[in-house]
C-alpha cells in the first residue's frame, strides 16, 4: 500500500472518529437537555397548576375570586395533558368543579376535587421519576460511547506514532546508502522494497538508473560500431527495397534497391522527413501514406500490390510495414522506436497468376461450345421424334444432362472469375426494379426447388424504389444465393426471400432452414475456392466470391448471418436511384 494511502487512511479514520466523538457528545448532551425540558415543560407545570387549584379551593367559600382562579388553572390543566390517565382524571375534576359551582359549601364536593387533584399530581410525579431514570440512562450511554470513541482515537494515534516514522525513515536511509555507493562507481548496487508504495516505485526507478549506468559503463564503442556496420551491410545486400524510419517519421536508412526504385540519391532520402520527401516523390508518398495518415481507414489499399517500373519492366511489389518496438533496459513497457518498410517483389507470382487467369479464361471459353453441343444433343435424344428410349437409356441421359449442367455452371463461374481477376468486369448499370430481379431469379430456380419440394416464399412490400444495378449480374447473385439455399436445405423445407428499403438502399436477403455455418468459417465464406469443411455438396467454391465482386463493383455490400442449427441468411444491398 502506498505511503500516501496509509497516511490518508490513518489520519482520515482518526478524523472520522474525532468527528464521531463530537457528534456523540453533542447528541447525548442534547438528549439530556430535551429530557430535562420535557420534565419542566410537561410535568412540573402541571404540579404548579394543581398547587394553585388546591389553594384556590381552600378560599372558595370565603373569597369570590377564588372560584375564578380555580377555573383558570383548570383550563390550563386541560391544555397540558401529557401522561396516560391524566385526561380521565382531568375530565373527572371538571365534572366535580361544575358541581362545586352549583354548591360552593358542599364539603363532599371539596373532598372529591381534592382527590382528583391528588390523582393528577400523582401521575405527574411518577412521570417525573420515570423521565429522570431515562435521563440517567442517557447519561450512562453517553459515557460509554464517548469513552469507546476516545479509546479508538487513542489507539489509532498511538499506532501512527509507532509505525509511521519508521515506514518513512527506513527506506530513505537505505536509498541514501545506495546512492552513496553509486557515487563511488559501484553500479551493481540495487535497492529492493517489496511493497507497492511510493518507495517501491522510487526503488524501481533507482534500479533502472543503476542498470543503465552499469550498461553504459560496460559498453564497448568499437564493438557497437562494428555491429552497426554489419547490420547496414546485411540490409544493403537484400534484394528487396528496405526503408527505415524513426518514431518521428525521419528516414534513417534506405538500401540500394530502395534508392533504385524511388530514383532518389542517398542525400535526398536519408536524414529527411518522410512527409517532406513524399511531396516530391509519388512512390514514397504511397509507401508512407499509412504512417503519416495515422487515422486512415483505407485498409483495402494495404492489400493491393504496388506497380513499379523496375528491372526494365513493370514489376509488382507487396508493401509490408514492420513496427519496431523495444523494451528499454530496466523497464517493462514496450516503446515504439520506428518503422521498417519492406517491398517484397512478387512479380514472378503475379506473372504466374496472370498466366493462370488467361489459361482458365481460354479453357472455359473453349469448353462452353462442346458442352452446349452436348446439351443440344441431349434435347434431341429426349425428343420422341428421334425414336423411343427405354428406362435405362433415360436414366443415362438424365445423368449426362445433370453433369452437363454442372460443367456449364462451372465454366460460367470460371469465366466470371477471369473477368474479376483481370479487372474486366463489364457492368451495365442502369435503372432496375427489385421486382424484375426477383422474378428473374425465382423463375431460374423454380424447377430445382420443385424437385426437392422446397417452398420459396417472398416477403416483398409494394412500391419499392428502383435501384442502380446491372440487372443480369445482380440476378445472377440472387440465383446463386437461392441455388446454395436449395442445395443445403432439407427436402420439404422453406426458403424466404425478403426485400426491403432502409434509408437510401434496397436490401435483398435469402434465408434457408439448413444446418447453418460455424462462426469460425463466416469470415472465409466469400473467399475464392473456399468450401465449408465437412460439406457433402460439390462445387468450385467460386460462386460466393464472384457474387461479392459483382455486388461491390456496383458499390453495394454483401454479407451473411448464420448460426449452427438455425439456418443461414445471405444478403446484399444496392443504392436507390435518386430523383
């Protein structure tokens, strides 16, 4: 516990107890005062009234004013009834007083009135005795509470007196001795305080200082210079461009490859602020953009390769920013000391990727013609005019037809993928109605849904606004959602298509009653060639990836919501046509 906290708690508790002592004393003194005033104001005054009534009763036959005095004191007594039974006695006294008014000389009435007054006096005398006992009890409680609180104050003050000086003086004495040894060049000296007080923090700072002094004292400058030269040579011989910056974005080093791709001389780059150099060099501006614009949210640009003319051809580089952080000697927290920008040359991989894309596009295009011919031949075989076929032949034709349909779907997806990868997506953005897209998609999957006895329901309000979209490619995406939903849904289940408007977008969603997607696969579901492990459905794994590219190319967004056992909902949204 910190020294300040100890002092605060000790002195604070002492202050609270002193305040409590003052409060208790004042409270009980006030209670005694109230008990005394209660006796004086309630019971003693009643005794005064009773005494005056007795004196007036003795003079009632001889003095005409005595009756008025008796009546006046009786009225005062009626207004000062405080004890149990006093009201009945006063009421009885009033009745006898009326009899006295009728006949002042009647001795029996005098005796009755004296008896009533004596009863009132008895009740108040007993009350005085009872309240006196209460006041004594209050005084005894006050004595106990004041003594207890005072004892606690004494114990706390005594504890502070015994412990506090040692807690403060002993660590200071130990620290002073260690400082003297450090001054005598004994840098191995350390201070150890096990508590977490201010002295513990002071000891930690002192030990850090001593450790750094020892490190500096034992350092070898020539060895450091040799290691620096070794690292510089290593970086300079790397085949990838490398640029190093400090925490203030000042360029510390750049190898020959970095100077070559930027076209700058060493004096134009090294030792300069990255912001200043980026104003004159487009390549460096793109390299340090993510460092200078710390609030940039353009995460997509970080993933895109950078195209640079190098080695007498267009080359592709992948930027990687490595943050350099160290734990300074004697400290526990990491500290950022700079950044290293590495450009990895991925030109060979990019060339292979282009070759793969062109190969896929060529093969897919060449396959579409024979597959289409096969489908036409199958249609001719199914035509009764070409001749009757038996059941086994019909099954073979159906199998060939299904395989042809799958092959045609795969080649179509591969062609779409080649468009996506080459950036040649041909979009025909125009005014399109959601109802047209919905009709196109539902008609395309009607037969497939009927074969599995799946009910396709629509939840579409009237008067939806038109959207800016490529009708054919948007319908392709919706068909892909529906086809997947049909494939992964059990027979005789339900698929729901919902279309609604939110703000300036129209949302399309397809919900199924399949087994759902595990949470760990949801972020990968739109990746190329990805298929959920354990799925028994065949496919290329391209449909959702192409759907994502089609929707994002139209400035829309796409996503999925799914839980195991609760089915899946795939959705996308498109902008509303304004005006």
